[in-house]
C-alpha cells in the first residue's frame, strides 16, 4: 500500500488515513475530525489499502467529481457525465464517440454475463484442480526420474574415472619399462673406457707371458677374465645404443 501524507501543511509529515473525494485531499486523524464536522455531505474514504482499488461510486478521472452513472460499452468501463460531454476539454469528453448508456440499461446484461462467468468459474475450478493434481504428479515423477538420472550419471562417470585411472597406471608402468634408464647405468657407462683400457693392457701382458708354462693356469684364468670383461662391456654398450635410439631426436 502506498503511504500518503496529510495534505494540511502543518501535518505534512503525518501519515494520512482518510481521503475526501470532493476536496481531493488526504487527511490525518485530527484533520478528518474537523473535516467531517464541517463537510458532512462529502464522501470520505479510509485508506486501508491502495486508494485506486477502492470503489467509491465517483469518477476518478482528473478533475471529475460526478458519480459513475453511465457505462461505456466500447471500453467496458463506468463513466460520469464529464466523460461523455460533447465538448472535449482537457480530460472531459474522452468517451464522447463511444457507445454509452445509463447503468440501469446495462444491468440485465451484466447479470446474465455474471451467471455465465460463475458457471465458467465453477467449470474452470474443477478442471484447474485436475490440472493441479496432474502437475503435482508430473512434478513428483520428474523429481523421481531426475534423481535416478543423477545416480546413473554418477555411476557412469565413476566407471569412466576408474577406467581413466587404470589406464593412467598402465601408461605410467609402460613408460617406466620403456625408458628404464637409471643414473647408475649412466655412471657405469662412464667407466667403460677405463675398463676397456684396463682389459687391453691386461691382454697385452698375458699375451707376452703366453710361452711361460709355469703360469699357464694363471694365463687361462686371465683370458677368462678378459672374455668376461668384453662380454660385460659389449652388453653395456648395447644398452647404451638402445637408450640412444629411444631418445634420439
């Protein structure tokens, strides 16, 4: 509800609770007491809701103070004598060219229309309740289906996430196996030149002692050591080639 203030200047900060149709003023409690004593024939209305929604029986057009004694069929609207005057001026005569009659002439038509509307409302009330019940069932069904769909979606994505995690583990394992090069392999490879050099020097020495029969067993043992070193060096060399080929850009 719109809050109106009293029209009396000294009470301009006081909320109005009455309205005078003839004077077009808003009044507080004190002003209404004075006004009702002085203007006993004026129509006063209590502002217990929006004044525009209150039917007073008087025209609410600006500057119109007459009763609503006519009906405009063109606009389906009540109007006063000022609304239908032939001379148009300001707000007067806005229904001059309309199909207008006195309210008594439209009474029977409105009664018949009211009966039709009451029947329509009763029928609408029944069908509306059926529609509301159907809507409620649809709402419940939709919610039930929605919850089931949520569960299905959660299950599907749980499976997808599980499959992705499993595949991730597989790929990481494959990566570890495929690129299984460790720091000790690099360090071991760095020792190869010295091992080759040492084996070569050892081989030259035992080659010079080949004719010394007293050291034959030692010679054979040294040869075995050389052979094993060559085998180890060759194996390590193959690994290095393999690693190089994997990471070759």
